[in-house]
C-alpha cells in the first residue's frame, strides 16, 4: 500500500489536496460530486494513450495476445476469485431493475418521494471490475500449450477508496501483461516485467524503486494474509515519489498468483497441473499523475528525453 489508511482525508496544507486542486485548476481533471471520480481532459488522455502504447510495445515483444476488457466483470468470475473474502470494502456491485409495470410504478413513486428505490433492484450478472486481469482467467479454462501463454489486458477498474489523493481514484485505468503456465516461468515473467517497468519509468524521468508490498487485505484475518504475502515476496511494487514528505506511491505492481486463478478456473499447464500465473500491472492513471507532478502540468514543456520516450 502506498499510503496508510488514516492518511486518506484532506487536511489544510495536504500535498494530496494541493496537487488535486492544481490538476483541476489546470483543466487536466474535472471534479465530480464524488471523491476519486474524475473527467479527463484531452491533454491528460493523450498521456494515457502514450503510456498504453508504451506497454503495448513491450507486450508485442513477448508475442502477447491483446485483450481490451470491459469495466464490468461477470459475477460468476468475481465469485470464483475470492475477492469478497479479502477486499469486501473495495468492491462495487451492479444492480438492475427487472420488475413489471406494478413494481415500476412503485419504483417511480419512491424516486419522486426521495425514498429507498434501490431496495427494488436486484444484483445484475456483473460487478465492477477491480483488476483488469481477472476477466482473462475464465477465458483460459482448459489445457495451455507448452511454455504457457502471454496476454496484454487493458481496462478500467473500480475500487471504493474515495480519497482526495489524485493518485487514488475510484475509477482508474490498469494495463497488465500477464503470463499463464508454469511456476518458474510465472516467477520469471514477474521479475523481468518489473525490471522492464523500472527501465521505462526511468526513461520517463520518474525515479522508481522495486519494494516488496502487500495487498490491502480486510480486517483482522487480513493482517495475517498481508504478512505472509510480504514474507513470500509474492507482490512487488515500483514506487515513485509523488508527494513531498509522504510515502512513495505504487505505480506498477508485479504479482505472483501461484495457482490462485489456475485452480478455480480449471486452467492447466501442458502437463495437466493447475496453471500458475503472474501479472505486471501498470497503473496508467497513477503514472500519468506522477508525470504531471514531476514534470509540470503542460506536457509540451516536459524534457525532450521524456517527450521522445513517451510520444515516439
Ligand atoms: P495501493 O497499495 O496503492 O492501494 P494496490 O496494491 O491495491 O495499490 P494493485 O491491486 O496491485 O494495487 O493494482 C495494480 C496497480 O493499479 C497499482 O500498482 C496502481 O498503480 C494502480 N492502482 C491501484 N489502486 C489504484 C487507485 N485507487 N487509483 C489509481 N490507480 C490505482
Ligand atoms: Zn493482475
């Protein structure tokens, strides 16, 4: 985690608030009534597209298959990932109306009376996606070829973590490069991928370092899960300073999942064992925010080396 939970609210002189306000005043982000939910300007989105192209160029060298995934995930996939056991506080569910004329009349009555119309909805067949790579695994059920497969998975994610920190959004872009196959190759993909990510960040003028990390597991049980994830170095993050005097922010995460996805989705390596997987997840919005914080709010004035690394 890049920032302790108690630090997430705005205080006067807060560097998170300062950058947040500067990005909005510059017209790069557009505020909404909800914290962590923004409209993006064309200039902002040009940087996002350039970063996506940078990740894509790396994925091409790995002969990865490219999949652009939707921002919602099949509820059946979500249920199979055990996400609720670990991160109930971050998830978002999509609810739908499937009533008749009578329940519709009641729905309208409640809306007009400012009442509890949500109680007339029911869970839809999708939830909001919390990580781009989750959509991939159910597509791979069955036997993999020898050597496994590589994928590039890109999509918008949702996490309920309202914050004034502009690098901690509720809706943000995640661009991942994933390996599925054998345990050793998964580990190697993760480690090589992280090195590639650090090199790309350096070319973009962002000082970054790899550090062991843990996911923000929920509750008392979560403390133990986080400790063992740290100890086994299953998750590494590339962290970069965005806010003076604050903890560095994770802009890329590199994760070994073991057979956490291979097992429930029935993915087998060529020998018939549950496949292992690993992903290198670029937080494209976070990198964009880091670039604006580091090089200024007008990309046309960024250092030439950075511009040519990014927009080549
Ligand atoms: P953090 O520890 O900062 O909460 P995380 O460990 O939960 O992040 P991952 O689940 O590894 O993050 O997500 C992959 C990448 O997605 C992160 O490295 C980060 O760059 C990006 N990311 C995660 N959460 C957010 C968010 N709320 N807003 C913007 N980007 C995010
Ligand atoms: Zn992933």
